[in-house]
C-alpha cells in the first residue's frame, strides 16, 4: 500500500464540523478511487460506493426530484443491502463527470448535512469542453458553486516515491534540514538520493507504475505499464473531445518531446504540424491541461511578482505533469540511458520536465522568462516572498542568463537564484546550488508569512 499525502487532507476534511461534499479531481490512474475507498472503510460505519462508468444504471437515482430523501430512496432500491446511517455513512460517487445530475445533487447533500459525500473525477473540466450546442455535456449549471470543496490529487510526488521505496522520515528530514540550513548532505545520503532520483525520472508517480516497478524492478515491465496508461489517455482524447478536435489533441500531445528538444522550447504549432496555427490547436492544449496530462509554463513580461499578473498567455512551454509519462514517450531504451548517464543533448529537456513535475505536484503554477535577445531563465518561482530564478542542469554547467540577470538588478529586480544539478549544497553569493533531488522542497510556505502588528496608540489622542 502506497502512503499518500492526500490522506492527511481527507482526515482534516472529516474533522471539520462544517464540511461540504468533497470533490477530488486529478489525472486518470493517480489513485483517487483506491485512496477514497480505503479512507471511507476506515472511518465510517457504512460506505455506499457508486461508479458511474461501471454502473451507468445508477444515474437514474439522480433524476427527478433532487432532495436527499428522494435520492437515498432511489439508491436504496438500486443497491440492495446499502445502509444510510445519519452522520455515519460515506457516499462515494466515483467518476462523477459521467453524471452531471449527481454533481448538481451535491448542493442538496451539503444543505442537508446528514451524509458525507466524496466524489472523484478524472475529466471534470473536460466533460464540458466545447460549445454547448456541440456538446450535450457542457452544462455549467450542474456545478454547485459554493456547496462543495474541490481538491486536486496528483500522481506520487518525489517525497511519496521515497516513502514507497522505504526511505525513513529521519533521512528525508535530514535532507530537508540540509536544504533549509544550506548544509552539505552527507555523502552516503547524497549518493542514495541521486540514485533514487534517477529511478523516479524513469518511473514517475502513477501508482500502478510505481507498484509494478517495486514488485519487479524490471524496466521493460515498468515501461509497458506506462505505455498502456498512455494508450488509455489517448482513448480518452477520442472518447471525450469534439470530433473536429480529436486528431488535434493527440497531435499536440505527441509533439511534446519534439517541442522540448528545441533550443527554444516555446510551444510552436508549426512543430505539431507544418503550417499549424493557434486557432487550430489552442483548444487542444486546454483539453490536455484540463485532463491533468500536461501543464503550461508561461513566459513572463518581466522578472517580477506577481508572476501570474505578468504572464504572457499566448507564449508558453508545455510539460507533462508526471515525469514518467514524458520519459515513456521517448524512444524505448531511454530509461537505461538515464541510469547510465548517456543522454547527451536531450538531458536538458528531461530534467526541465522533472523540475516542472516537482513544482506542479506541490500545487505551483509554472513560469519562465525569455527575451528575443536569447536570454532565457528555466523557471521563475515565488520563494521566501521574492521572485527567484531556478536554473536546472542535468549535471553541472554555467548559467549565463542567470548571471546576466543577477548582475543587472536595476533592470531585472532579482536578488537570488537557485541552481539545481549534480552538486551537493553550496552557496556562491546570490546563487544557492543544490542537488537535483532537492527540487521538491522549493515552495513558498504561507505559514512563514506573518502580519506585522498595527500601532493604533495614536487613536487614543483622537478620542
């Protein structure tokens, strides 16, 4: 059994006295169904489970009146032996995107409050894709805004992958301490973490793939499992997209390795197909992003906060949200090359996608900076209240653009940078160098932000 961080989210949700129905969305096969069922069985006296893909007849329970009593009566008739106990029953609505009426009914359950409801959906944004007259599923009124709590679940991140490989909390805490205190990681730990990182690069975080790798340690079996999951994603592209867009979505997806192989990694529609234009493909990128398969990394106008406010919406790179998916899209044998360090020029694309994986799975949006002059910064992040540069090197190497930006603070207003590569921890002035595996630790902690007190003493003189 894989330990997942979302278990803590579920526990905190159940503790809340004012909890609303919980909607867990995320890429297909990231473990939503398993973790929700495991949680419900451990925390409720009664669990009622419905999968709208496997049991389409149960959609009928949500037709007609939408009051909870009617829905419970309908479910009792459709599911013999089901028990609905006030405050002690969890109703799981799996693949809820297949039944928009069930999504609408979450409002009734939220107001009623007698039963806890957890819904999961792999393609919640995708079901409403396209114009309403072209897609009967496009019904924004079915979303009960304000009556549900939405949480995104990701494939295993690197820390969860370490847990799955038996790495103790003490070791992980030691690595975190070295990052926070800028101390060298002991050589034994450093070497082991680098080896685990390369395994994470070729395996990724999809639970089925991780389990298969842990069971067999066989790269070919792991790769075949990944390719099967990719085939399922491509089937979804055919099943859920509008007919006119189906080939465009797949073309965009399959072009990602070529897009990232370029010196300028900006996503270009002409790389998808000769003569390709934004008007043909921009909806396809949105589909892939809504499905959780890819994440856009936006260029920014300037290297300043807020990054979202300064982003350029028609200028972006595209990464897969899970590094294992990206590597499995490459030539068979790339996994062995990664382990042996024989990647040559393509290693930059792989390790940039790795950093995108780290950032995305920690809930961060992706940004970079590029000018026509050739100056380019791999990533920009908000870290410790500042705009900080991230430069990713698969081994070691100079970062000319980063040096230029840091030398011209009056122009770029950037004071610090983090360079990731085949290093241990060290600092050279404004640049913190860290090993690649520490990338998962780079995130802003809201808990570290304090609100200074306001001196109101002067008000007394006005009274």
